[in-house]
């Protein structure tokens, strides 16, 4: 930190100077107006004292401005220290992938109690085994029972090592950051096998589907676990349903930034243009994509609400 030295003359010079100027002006005016004053030969003084005062004023400004500038640069470190409110203590996980103490665990390896069918709102019936959650394509999308606004989300997914298919029909799934209805209504962060699998770039893994391609492609080979870490800022709506503020998303894919505070144009759609549709709080949804490739798996899903 830079050391700031105090200069007391800066604090003293200005009041003295101002007092001096006031006195000089007062005296000059009195002298000017006094019959038989000190300058008897001068015309009734319209000239010398106003000029003198002007000169004094200029001098004062020339002295005072640096003094004030010097004064502002002489702030102490303590003047910009903030001590309250003290941030709440959160105990981090054993690793950065593990849920911190204030996280809501949405899938911890044992059950899918936090999830329901997005279509029927009945208990989810994906496959829980070996601490992981595998998509049940016959049961459709699942979504959280709890609804969220802004949050930090962590999840991990794995494309099966024996994955088949190509393009969008190869390990397709998705994380709907806000589910606004059954089916694929909402805001989808795409999940796909994007390791040497060519498709439209705004539909590959790490994309905001058909709105924003990932900045880079850090996809791992099928058979390896991959991570998404997401910061989601939900859109806000006015009472009449019009958009008040758009949604933003930041995504790290396998620790690499792929979406940098991207401003969404609305819900992600497969056909047509994105649009905003008013909602309040929304579940997070996982996609059971109907393509014939082998189902993918998830694990270690947790969320930290930020609102
Ligand atoms: Mg998808």
C-alpha cells in the first residue's frame, strides 16, 4: 500500500489565505470610500483596488487549488476501509467441487428426492445407482421441487464411453437454468458430447442453446466426468409482464470460462427467436433428450441461492 504523508500546511494555508484576502478586500474598499484616504491623489478608486483584488483572487486560486489537490491525495488508509457488514462465514467443501456449508444439495448420490417429473410433477424416476443419476429418457425431463431466482450452481455430467450418434444426437441433454414450463420451456445450457463431435456451435456443450456459443471448447473425452459451474442472474419482469432486466449467465466448463456474463435474449428455443415470458421463481430442469444415443449421467449437483 502506498504511504501517504500528511502536509499540515495544506490545512493551514487555505484559512489564512482566505482571511487575508477578506481583510485586504475590506481594507481596500474602506480606503477607497474614505474621504481623504491614503490615496488622495487617486481618482475615486474604481481602478486600483478592484485590480488589486483581482490579482489577489488569482493568487489565492493558484495557491488554493494545489493545496486542495494535495489535501485529497493525503487521505489516510483508514478513510477507505470498510468494516461492516461482516461477510457471513461459509465453510467450503473438502474440494472446490464439494458443496459449501450454505449450499442446497440437489443430488448427493443417494436419492432424487429433490426432483420431480417436469411433465407430471410426480416423483422423478431417473436411475440412481453407484452414487450417480442417469437419465431415463422414457420418463422425460425432471426439475427441482424448489424454485430459484439468482444462484450459483455446480454439477457434473458424464457422456458414456460407448456413446454413439453424431451432432445433436450424441449425448444430448441440458441444464435449464430456469424451467418455465413442461418440455423444453426455459433457458438451456446445452449438454452434449462435444469432444470431436461437429455440430452448430451455438448448440455444442457449454452453449446457451442457439444464443451463445462457448468461448472455447474444453470438452473431455466420453467416459470422463465434466463440470459446469454457473452463475445465473434471473430476468426480472414488471407487473404488466414486460421485461424489467434481462437474464445473465457466466459458465465455467471443466474450470474454463465459456460464458462471460452473457446477456440472454430470452428463453432458448429450437425453432424461431428467443423471447421473454414473465415468471417469478423457477425450478432448475435437466433434459431427457429423445435422441437414440445412450443416456448420460449426472452427479454432485448443488446450488447456492444468491437472492
Ligand atoms: Mg439439449
